[in-house]
C-alpha cells in the first residue's frame, strides 16, 4: 500500500481554486499508484476559522461528488479537509471518500481552546480499513491528547496519520510528539501539514513520516509537494 501526503498551499476562502489544486494532487498520486491520499486540516477552504461558518459544507454537498468519482475511478481513498455543518454547529472534518463505498466523516473531537469560538466537537471513529490495514486518524490538536491515541491503539490501529495546519514552531512540537507515538506504540506514523498563509500564521510544511522505532524516515520542506509512504 502506498499513501500520499498532499502538502498544499490553500487559497484562503477560495473553494473553487482549492478544488482545482486538490484534483491536480489526486491525479499525481494516482499516477504513482497510491492507495490513499490525505490533505491537511481544512484544506478545501484553507485553515480560516473566521470564515468557517459561511464556507461550511453539508456532508452531501454536490461540489464534493468529484472526489467520489475520482475515488471510484482510481480505486483510491481520498481524505479532504473541510468544515462541515452539523446540527450542533460547524465541525473541523476529514471527509474520506472510498472506492464504490459511502463517504465517511471523521470530525475533530478535541478542539484547541482557540478553536472553540468557531467550531464544535464532532464525532470520529477509531480507524478506517484501507487495503487490509487499519489506519487511525488525528486532526491537529487531537494528536496531543493521550486518550485519543490510546483509543486508536486499543482498536488495533496499524498506521497513525495526522492531518494538521501548523506554523514553524508548532510543527516542531508536532514532530516530537509523533515520533513518541511511533516509538511507544511500535507503529508507523505520518503527518501532512499545510504551507503558506492561513489565519494568523504561515503553514510551515515539513510533512513527514516515522517508522515503528520513532525514527524520521522522510520529510518535505516548505514547498507544495507530495510525500509518499509505502507499507
């Protein structure tokens, strides 16, 4: 199985432009025979909390159908970061499109205090079965919550994948935490970050992967690019 991490620079608030970027990355990943591609936190709108309410998607928004079509065509799981409108409010979500199957919504359960004015806690799940492997997800701040990681491991996660939006100082801390998760749980860990302006910070990229020993095995820089991990 090959997983592609799409380190993109989203255009703040411009869904149409970001959609085009996503499609380009998906096609590149398909050309490399990827089984899955995952984008950064809120990738389709950019990480823009103040705009999230007006940009929020319903889970069945027809603008998202193209991702299902590409998932079916390429036989690839596609994970896109979007704000979703739920009954209780707007959630930070990762929409997961699976070949010939219903889309799954993984919403951020543990919010940073800075996000609580704009978002509500959502429902998520322990893992998704991809090519016979259990892939556990975390959206940014969740990776720092021990209960979140423990639940994923208790459910038999075999790969841990974090979708984040972090500045240079934030991503340094994330790297340390993810290396610890990999080492303590003997599980490969992957992280995809954004690049470029977002909210009140600049995304620092440095998307990366760690092996079961917690050793850094691959890392991007500060430019838009794809990082591949094979299992």
